[in-house]
């Protein structure tokens, strides 16, 4: 077994198999979210990094909460949000179809609210998908709810990671052109 196979077996994420999911970063919801500036900053970093690494980004929006905030929209190469009525993104056929069309099986989940849409999406990913919820790129109206979500996800076997963990895990090595570009995001 080579080192790449060992890494995958142990759960390390691979850029060529990842998609970034941004959930409900919407105008009407973001203002009431705990640590919203940190969450927004980390999601912007993840989107910028995803562009560097060629990782596709999907955006879901809960109906009636307005559009995704401009700070996120402005980072996207194209803004084509997937509308949903369900809390779980996998409850929306359009999301499932777009994700399947990407051919990626690892999903980096970010957004709000951690204990509702993020948790339900992370907990119900169909067989064949691996979910890494980016803890510092998610939150809820209260930190208590966000912390409870992270604990529940961990107990259910969902990987909870951080923005920097994702970035450096996906980079794999220093000295590359991708590293030079990405390093500017985290310093």
C-alpha cells in the first residue's frame, strides 16, 4: 500500500476528490450568528483556497432568507445558489444532482446554522460520501448550539476539522506554487 492509499485509509482529504459546500450564508441569517466575522472570514479563505486547488464550490440557500451575503458571492467564480426548503441539503434533488455531477466524494461542509442545516447535512450524507465539517467555518445563533453540533457530529463519526487543517492537508507540501498562494491566506 503506497502513502496515498494509507492517507486515504486514515481519512486524509485529497483535493481531486473534494467539493466545498457553503450552507445558508444569507443576509437575513448571518447578522444573528455567534462569531459571524470569524465564520465569514474562514469561508472566504476556503473559497479562495478552493479556487487555487481546483476544488468546486456549491452554495445552498434556505428559501426566504435572502441571497448569500456579498462577501461570499464576490469570491465565487459563478454564483448559482441551490435553493432549498429542507434543512438537510441532501433533501434537495438539485443539490444531490449537482454534487453527483462533480464526481467528488469528499465534502467540506461550512456555513450556518451548525446545529440545524450543517448538522443534518453532515449526518445524512449517503453511503459513498465522506464529510469533513469545518468547525471554525460554521456557527449558530448561540455558541452552545454550535458546540453541541460539533460534539454530536464527532460522536456520529463525522470528521470535524478547521480551515487551516483543511488547507495544509490538501496542500500536502510546502514550496509548490499552490502553497505560495495559499500561505498568503493563512498568514
